């Protein structure tokens, strides 16, 4: 089990299932199965929801137009309508601190924000090092107020702060050829992986230097990455392809023809989900990906394991299981 997974599970076990449910459902994830019933729930926005995360206060989703949604006992509600700057820049990626207390999100025109789920305070960290290109994803490790933050986007650079995004603490690297980085995920304080538009996967163990570890002859674009350890990485991509790295070998799996935009797998039981175009959702159970039935044909953009599991996508789509 990775440092990141162990920390989050410890937090959720500490607050207890009863408290987690009362706060909006941030409980431990169960085993993913294709027989789960996925239900469409009412959404307060028609904008595309690009990412979804679980916190100690429940689930949150980020969307076009700078919208942030919160899942409450009475349903989903909009808590932010213009992004961290109020300018309405679309939000494309999100992550939470290991203690589940801060939600970080990134998006267009260099948008970077930090939301305290306990106080409702938003801190604007936008345009690190004056960068105003589109940011596609963010990885956050460490506790609230002490996080390591890594932001990736269309410039092909990874912007990192080891001091919670404080001004003057950002630095950047260009891991590959400069192709847009589509996803980033970290399994340790400074250890993680990215995928880029050049069909490449890179790894770091210091948060600053990157080594290419694949993926030769994949022949599809990469959209999502789940970094559970140096020898446990999942990548989702075009053509229905999902890939797993065990430290020495990449193993492909062909789920069909949908572009798979996100993947999330537990390193504890190799159980998880991948989602993509046309409402496609696949569950990993027993080493095999099996399609689950969903009540939508909308393109799905992200999925998070939890209680409930949640998938989000185009047209404000929210599915729960």
C-alpha cells in the first residue's frame, strides 16, 4: 500500500463511517464490481464536469466556467461559480490533500485554487511563475497547509511547489518533448507519474527529475493515470485501452472502442474503475475489466471510488453507485 493510500484510509477510518456519511458520504471505498447499479442524480449545472474527488466533507466536482459542486445530504449544490479568481476560467483537474481537508483545482488561463472544505475559504494560487496556459491536472500530497503541489498542462511543463503553493516557491521542469501533459498523479510526497500527448509515461521520485518508462508502440493517446507506487501504475487511453505497469512490464487491456478519460484503482485490492466516451464505465474486479451498465450516453470525464462511487461528465452528468 502506498504512503498516499495509507494516509487517506487512516483519515477516513478515524472519522468513522457514521460521521463520514453525515458529512456527505466520504467513506471507505468498497470493491468495484460491474454489477453495481449506477444511477443518474440531479446536477445543478449543465456545464461539463471534468473531475471529482472525495474529501472529509464529502465529494466535490469541478466544471467548466469555474464551477465547483459539493455533494451534501440533500443533493449536489454549487459552492463556487467563477473559479479561484472569479473570472470564470474552466476547471479541468482536482485533487485533495492526504488528510482530506483541502481541495485543490486547476484549469484554463493558469487557474490554480485551494479550497478549505472545513471553512469554505478559497485561496488563489493562479499563474504560478506567471504561467497562464491551460492546466489540465493537479496532484497534491501531504497535509493541509503543508502540501506538495504539482500542476501539469498544455505547455508540457510540470509546475511544482513543495511549500503549499506559497508565492516564490514554484519551480518547473519539462519532462518530455514539450507535448501537453494530460494527467498527473502522485503516490508519495515527491513520487508519481504523468502521461503526455506524445504517448509517453514519465516517473519521478524527487518531484523534480523525470524518467520515461513507456509506453512503446501503444498507438493510442493517453488521458488518465493512477499512480499507486513505483511498480503499480495504471494508464487509460484512446481506443478503449487501459495499461498496467508492474515495475518491469506493461500489460494492455482492450475494453472496446471508447476513449477512456480517467482510471482509478486501489493498490490494496486491484479494484477500480475507468470511464470514457458514450457513457462507458468499466469495473476492474479479479484482474478483468467488465463493462457496467450506466443510464447515460454522455461522455464521462472522471471517476472516484468512495461511498458512493461517483462518475461525472458532459452536460453536468453525475452518476452514483
